[in-house]
């Protein structure tokens, strides 16, 4: 197992790098004193004790009051479940107590980075009311398969334009020419996300609820689907 990757994932659970490193060592070695942890990890004793105290506060470790104070890890599954449960409660509170948002039409928003683009795409697909049109290579579509399957299973209209065969029950699939790194989503004819995604690309997309951009992209996609259908019929 790649301990660095494990530590990176632990940091997504609200731990600092030092805390994640020490938690990993506790999992690996069992109960330890602050001195033993400091020696094993190379973290200074003062920082080790501070991180151990924080791990106890965050629910990742327990303190054993023995002849010497020792720390034991909380099971990873239990720690993660507790953290996610707390996040869910925080989310519920924030939604109930958020200030009134000012109603205004969204402008043109630039979204950069693969992770941020994927997050926005997932959010769009998870909130569609009736229909979604999506274009992109298989790599992009596979990352969104769960959301696409959920939409199709809920009998929402799912139309996919891609350059490779792609199987999705309940969806309408059109196979086009090579799409390169271009991706695009039209959600309910209200919102669009379009740009580049993938390794070696700029990983920059434009997101908007502006009607003119949504209509422009929708018309272009409709024309492409017509051409694909014509070519398909000509081959028969």
C-alpha cells in the first residue's frame, strides 16, 4: 500500500499532514507514546504531542491513561463514518440557516482544473429535472457514469454524443467523429458547461445560465446529432 496516498486521503477527512502521518503510524504499529511516535515519524516531540491531542479531539485516536500515556487509533471506518456524519449535520444546519440569496441571473463563470470541472458536472447531473445532453470522450463519461445511470433510471431524457461506443441503459447514444478534449453538458435547457477536459488539455470550462449561450450550444449540438443520424441512415 502507498502510505503517501493513504495520508493524502486522510487529509480529506479533516486531518493535517502531521496528524495523518501520526494516525497512519498508530494504525500500523498499535498504541504508542508521544515519544515513540516522534521517534518513528521524525516529527518533533512537541509537535507530535500537539498532533496526538488534536487526533483525540477529532475522534481519530483514544488516550490510554497507563503508567505512560499512550495513544491508540480509532478504526478507520469508524473515524470516517463519524466525520461524514458530522459533515452531513453541518450541511443540514447551513442549509436551514443560510442568509437569503440574492436572485440574479448567473453570468459566465470560468471553471479551471479537472477536479473542479468534474465536481460541477456531477452537480449538474445530480440536479436535472427532465433532460440532459452531454458530449465528451469515454474517459469523461465514465467518470460521470453513476450520475448518468441515476438520471436514466429515473426516466429523465439522457442524450450522449461521444466518439466511442458507450453503453448506458435508457440513454440515447450518438457516435461522432473524434471529439478531442472537448466536453459539454446542457442541463434542462437552462445551464451549460462547455470546454476542455482530460490529460494534456487546458482543463478549463465555461459555465453559464445565460440563455444565449445555452441556446447556441444546444443548436450546435442538435445540428451535429442531425448529421450523425444522416450518416447512420446512409450506411444502411
